């Protein structure tokens, strides 16, 4: 019983730590992508830059999600559990 609680606690902490690092990495990419887009668009086109940014981030998210899903599928890992 005690070992089960320890294992579940460690699993939960591992997930929380991983999620925290993913958030930090996501925020870093957020700033980087915004800076790159600002270099290519002229000043005063805030709405256009936000739309371009949203499209770029969506494309990147879809590509990474599909790639990761295929890799997990090849390993026989199902995330629906």
C-alpha cells in the first residue's frame, strides 16, 4: 500500500515537472516565433502578424503532434489509457 502511494506520487510529480518544462519551452518558442515574424512584416501590421503567428504555431503543433503520434504508434504505445 505504501509503495503504491509512493509510486503514484512519483508518477504524478514526474508528469507535473515534465509539464512545467514543456510550458517553459513553449513560452520560449512563443517569443522566438513572434520575433521572427516581426522581422518579415512591416510595422503597423499587428493584426496580420497575429494571424501569421497563429497559422505558423498551428502548423508546427499539427506536425509535431502527428509525428509524435506515429512514433508512439510504432512503439505500440496507446495514449488513450
